[in-house]
C-alpha cells in the first residue's frame, strides 16, 4: 500500500466557525463526539492547542475489548482557520475551517497509514467527522 497517499474528508456544519472551533478543540466536547460508531467512545481527551503543544484522545470500545491512544504535536494553529499536526507515527494531518455566516466547512486531509485499506480509513475518519457535525449542530453552549 502506498504510504504517501493523502485522504480527505469534509462536512459542512450549520454553525458559526467560533462554535465549530470550540467544539472541535475543547476536551469537554471532544469526549462527546470523537467516535466512529455508537459502540466506541473517547473517555479521555487532552489538548494543548498551540504550535508545539500536544494532544491525546483515548479511544475505546465501550465493551472494553480494545482501545488506543490517538495523539500528536501541533505544527500550525491559526484561530478559526487551520490546525495542522504530526501524529506519533509521523503522519501529517491538516484541518481547515471555512466559516461563512452560520455555516462552517471543515476539511480534513491526512496521510494514510499502511495497516488498513485507504477506503476503510476514509470511512472511519468521515464517520467521526459526521458524528462531530451531528453533535455541533444539536448541542447548544
């Protein structure tokens, strides 16, 4: 499998960019939306949102059968615009936030890993983004 393959997922959230940014970056919110399916959850999220800062999310199956840490170090942070980071395995991720009025388009581009098919990775990341969209649109501050 090609290791330099870049994968993109995106969603348009019916919410202003300020709210989308807060829900995307605040650990209290991350633990509520960061899962690809209902049988998974994120019980722990830590986020030091600054260049050189670290983040970590503990993702686990709700039945306790499997879990892993997802984390990295921030390379770029532009308030309400861009977040870029390097994962622990060296892969790069860039997220852009394009806000206009009460709508924000979130675009994530990531380097595919080599253990799983690219299509499976894209489906998983899209499912998490879709879960974020649902959470951000249905939750009020």
